[in-house]
C-alpha cells in the first residue's frame, strides 16, 4: 500500500483529500434529473470505494482527458455523508507509481501460502492405497489454475475481497481443517483437507479480478455459481486421472456442493457427511473472523462498531486490540 496518504475510507463527512489512486472501473450513469455522471471504482491500496463525478461528465469525456479504466490518476475526493464525490481527477505525473502500489494484499506471502497448501496435501495419507489418492487430482487442479488461484479475490463485496483474498481464505481454512482433524479423529483427513483446498476454486471463473484485486461477477456467476463450477473442475480432473476411487470422489464433490450449508445461502445440497459439516463451519468461521477484522479496522479500540456483523449485532473492539499489532 502507498504510504503517506490518507486512505479514502478514513475521510470524515465534508473532508477532502488529494492523492493518487488506481481507476478500477468507470460506468456511465444518470441522476434523478437525467443528467450524466460517471461512477468510478477507485483503489487506494487499502480498499475500493465508489465515487461519482457529476457536472454532466461521461466516460468519453474522461477518455479525452486521459482517464480510463486501468490508469493511475491523481484525484481530489470529497466525502459527503456516505458518498464520495470526485472534485478533480487527472492522470498522474509520478512515473514511479505502479499498479502494485494500489493493491490490497493478504498479510502473508502469497507464494509461501501456496507452497504450504501443496505441502500439506502431499503429506496426506491415502486410506485406499490400491486407488489413486484424492491428493493427486487436487494438486493437479491447483497447479493448472495456479496463477488465478494466487491472485483472485474471494468476493466482490463480502469477505476477502482483495488481490490474493482467495488463497488467503483457503490457506487459513486448510490449516484449520488440519487442526480440526487432530481433535475430531473420526474425520477423514484426506477428504476434508482436499475439499477445503478446492471448496472455492470455482471463484476463479465466477469472478473477474483486475490487477489490484477488484472483482466483478461474470456470466458464469449468474448461470452456475462457484459451487457447481468447483465440483465440475474436480470431476473433470478426476476423469483425466486413472484409478480414482469413485465413492471418495463423490464424497469430496459433495463437500464442495454443500459447503454453504443452507439453500438460501447458495448450497446445492445440505451437508450429509461429517466432513461436509466440518467444511461448512470452517468456511463460515473464517469468513466471520475476516469480517470482524475489517470492522475492527474502522473502529476505535474500546468502542462498538458502527455496523452490525451480518447475521449478528454490533461488535465490541477490546481496548487492548491495537496493541496486539
């Protein structure tokens, strides 16, 4: 993240800031008086904020001024209530700035997380030695989609919506799955860990993630969703590998299809095995913890959050929390 500038989400009502940003997207729009304006998604390395440029602006007008999707610009933004208004914007004159300066990244190294996930999968026992281990198609699938898996966001608006958010979410869940198997030894370690590693692999095609991590839904999100896409990814990979155990393949596929837990949350099926239940709760827990962290970033220590955690109430941020960092 670019240092030395106030981030957009920390602006107070009525406050103005001038700073460089990455223009992630532009969208023509009309106000209630049918006047043209442009919606801009801006990345400042901390978050993505939607801002508006009024005064009958259009994307075509922006283009004549050198402003287009994917450019780095110097912008003056004013916060008005819950909205951000662009006062002025022009291409940056700082040649040292790169796209990476505006990408929010996980707190852990992406390459190291990928390597550790793969090492954990390679070390899994194969309960059916006469059959090909589930780790084989799992590792093959991760390697085939390695680049997208390492850079994709895990969401558009919800948890882990930043560059590398998908692998960070997956990494923490894989580590949690390993720990859970140490407590609940009746769980099938190979099925649970491999299912955890692949549970959101379909998001690489469900979302389109730009260079700074801003995600947009694709037609595959609308038509299928990442649970179906992930299950198909795994099924197709298994058909390419000889001697996979059909029942264990079905059990892992079921985990992917049911990991949202309930139909209203997008699950294709309700969890029907201990591993499927475990995956659902690990996924939900990691999403909730990440949401807590995001809300804590916007809250003073010793205070309650302004917003409620989805499905719950307001959070309290302990007075000692900031000293932990």
